[in-house]
């Protein structure tokens, strides 16, 4: 995946089939460039052979995470921001809701903030469908409104989408 950078070799923590009753701390000491330190985390090779987020954070030359899963661990940095796709055309006339498709390549969508005409508006999140939906709480005024949606992933990468709609 071009949105991640592998920063260490893989280290095996027990055999992948070994059950662990209690959490163990996995710490990997590796060089992480200054620009990637806030985005560094530990990943685990899953049963499909792909990287899966284990978590953790960088501190003083090490990345650590508490885990109850045995397997192959390595340090990665997520450098790709989440994507936001409005499910409507810019300037479209909308009756019931604003719908956005949101996705992230690795660390997952952690937070979002929607503003309509400069005011914060609550969104419902449907992670299985990758959707954020704002249901209109006011009757249609048949005028143009502006929106600003900010989506942040688990390591702080951020995307901002702005546009207009009619309601």
C-alpha cells in the first residue's frame, strides 16, 4: 500500500497459534524520522499475510503496544489522509440529508466534524457502510448552504472537504 511506510523488520512474538491469557507489551526499537514519529504504530501480519493495526505509539526511539495476540510485529507509519466523497453533486438540491462516504487506508477514521453555515452539526456514522449522514433538523428554506467536513484518522492525518448544497 502506498499510503504506509514500513519502518522496521518483522519480529515474531511466539507462534501465531499460541494463545495468550494476559496482555504482553511488544516494544520495537527502530529509527523513525521526525516527520513520521506522530504517525508511527505497530502492525501485525494477519492470517491473510497483510498488515493489520495493533496500535501503540512512538516514544524515545521505541514503539510499544500491549497485545494478547502472538505473531509477526513490525513498525509502520500511516501517511495517507482519509478520503471524503460527498454522495451528492456540489450545489445539489437536497431534501432529507447530507451523505458522505468516508474511508481510511490503515489506521481508521477516528473523528469527524461537520459544519453547515459555520455551525457544528451532529452526524450519524455507519462504519460498516463507510458513511457519515446528517439528517436535516430544520424545514427546507430553499436557499444555498455551505458545508465543511473535517475527517481525521487514528494517527492524525486529516482531510477537509468544503462545498455547497441547496435546502
